[in-house]
C-alpha cells in the first residue's frame, strides 16, 4: 500500500508538471511575443506572434495539448482516471522523451552557448526529473 501511494504521488507530480507546462505555453497566446521569446520559442513562432498570424496560436494549442495528454497518461497510470489505450507503451515513451529532453540540455549547452540561460538549464533539469517521476512511478504501480 505504501509503495502504491508513493508511485501515485510521483505520477501526480508528473501530471502537475505537464499541466503547468501546458498552462505556461497557453499563456503565450494571451501575453504575446515577449512570452514566446521568454519561453525560447522558435523564431518563426515569435515572428508569427508579432505579425498576428495563426501559426503561433495553432502551434501553441497543439504543443499544450501534447502536455495535457502526457498528464492524462500519468493520471491513468496512477489509477485516478480510466486506463487509457497503450498505457504501457505511452508511459515508457513519454518517460524516454522527458529523460532525453533533460539530458540533451548538457550537450546542447556546449553546441549553442548563446542559448544557455537559467531558464534553459532549469527546464532541462525539471524535465529530467519529470521523466524519472513518470518512469519510476509507472514501474511501481501494480497492473
């Protein structure tokens, strides 16, 4: 029982990180080009936001939806919502993507030193931790 509570907490923590990230991305639509720039969006999205074209908001909604879906898979793995299809495959895949995203921060910092900031290092660390939370939280659950 104790192990299940720990794994549920880990999966809920991942879902919270994913939900907050989705919210942060969606805030760019309201806050505008400066928010896209602060979150290190690609130059095309920043230009789209400046010019008022649809690329930035559509891409933002799409990316935010991906984070929401990741959070839903974590809640499903925790047993808090209905079991989603492909739960095992998705859980390992999401964990892997998050871990790679976190680890990639290190070599990318050397390749693109002009892009290194406190935000980029923090985001890399958070996603690495999130990947560990999802991986170990999922593995600890009994299915």
